[in-house]
């Protein structure tokens, strides 16, 4: 059933500047806007980026306008050694994590183009990058006082109804879905791409490799949500809607700041209103509905 998410209200503010958030791919686009919004709301935020110069400049631009609680650390989510170094840096410098926004992603298609260009890179970044980082940071979540939160930035291109293959869909929508089945699905997709049969096999048609990476991310989020159900860690996905960033070549129905306002609203929901295992879609730039 769809439902509306209530607005942020000062009366149910559960966070403080002791509350820590990590945002990946935050040197620009929606990630940068999310860091800024969370700083405005008074949290301590770690801005991460794969390019050290771009990331430190982005953090510096926020310090210049008065946000002292921003930290920067380099993080390339497609590189397991970078993830390990980041987890260790975070443990030493901040220690306890409340909110993780897995935002970093790549696509090599322009809007309206549906080619498969670098499927391995897309899957390694958008899916395995977010998953490996999450697993590395899991021991650092506070999981007391309030519910800790993971928000995976996803896309409606990766929802199950975009799969034209009933057999693959049946596997991914199963209540007993496992991580091994998700891995096997991705391996199958890459094999079908190599053998030139992917179109016949019923994989998504729009931004196919990107859509598969997000489909896997949505599936993993449900598996993880189930694993932590009742254990003070909520895991959700959000499609921010068509947003004007580099990924869309500047096209979109709304700005990164508008998308970031929605992200903040979702990750700061009071514990009693916070669901888990949901896929949220941002509609009309201000409204948020949940599906699944
Ligand atoms: P942008 O292309 O503007 O930003 C993507 C960010 O991810 C950049 O900071 C980029 O860094 C970073 N990134 C890419 N690869 C890596 C990596 N290996 N390690 C660390 N960082 C990396 O995209 P958006 O802001 O539009 O997208 C943000 C999220 O929202 C993504 O998950 C996207 O899939 C999702 N989304 C966006 C939509 C839109 O309409 N814009 C619609 C639906 C979903 P660099 O600058 O170095 O390239």
C-alpha cells in the first residue's frame, strides 16, 4: 500500500550534533546536497568522494559557509582496499555511525540511450560497492538510543516490474531470497550480455546494466532488512526521481537540493515512524510514497 511520509517536525527531533552520517559520492550532485542538508539540520557528516581533490574542495566549500561539523575522507566504493581504509578511518576518528547514505553510482548512458557499455563497472560500483561498504560499516552502527539507518539510493528503473522474465522475477521477489541468489542473478545477466542474448532473456530495457545494479541493490536491501529486523537497524531504498545532475546531463524535473530534502526527511524519521525493507519513490519532487 502507498502512503505519505510525514514532514520533519521540531517536536520529534531525535538527533543532535553527536549523530553521525556518512554519504558516499558526495563531491557533487544529490550526495553533496544531502551532506549540506544534514549539516543544516545539525548532524555531524562525513562527506566522502573517490577523488581526494574534488572531495576536499567540496567539504571546504561547506566549512566556508559556516558548517564546522563536516569531515572529509576519500572513498572509492569500487575498491575494497579503499572501503577497508575508510572503515578503519571512521572507527578511529568518529567511532559510532548512525546514518549511512549509499549514494555513489555510475551510469554510462545519456538520457534516452539504452546501451550496455560497461556492465561490470556498473555492477561493481552501484551494487557491490554499496554492499561491501555496508558490510564493512555494520559493526560501527550505534543501534541503541535510536534506530540506526541505511538508505540506499536506488532507481525506479530497477524495480521488479521492469523485469520481463517471470522466472528471474520469481526468484528476486521471494521472501526467502538469499545473497547467493542475487549474485547468481548478476552472473547470469553478465553471461547473457556476453552471449548477446540479454534482450531475449527479459532483462530491463531502459538503462539495462544500471537497472540491474539497482535491482540487485533493492534485493540486497530487503535481505539485509530481514537480517536486522527488530535489531535497531533500518534499511530502505529511495528513488529520488528525475533530478538535474551530471548523471542525467542536467535534465530532470527537480533539483538536487529538492531531492536532498526528501532524503533528509526519510533518514531522520522518528524511530516509531521508521519502516524497514521499503522502496520509496519521490514523486512531484516533494511527496514521498512507499511501495512494497
Ligand atoms: P552524479 O553523477 O551527479 O553523482 C554521482 C556521484 O557518485 C559522484 O560524486 C561520483 O564521483 C560518485 N561516484 C561514482 N563512482 C564512484 C566510486 N567508485 N566511488 C565513490 N564515488 C563514486 O549522480 P546523482 O547525484 O544524480 O546520483 C546520486 C544517486 O541517485 C545515484 O545512486 C543515482 O543512481 C541515484 N539516482 C539519480 C537519479 C537522477 O535523476 N539524477 C534518478 C534515480 C536515481 P565523481 O564526481 O568522481 O564521478
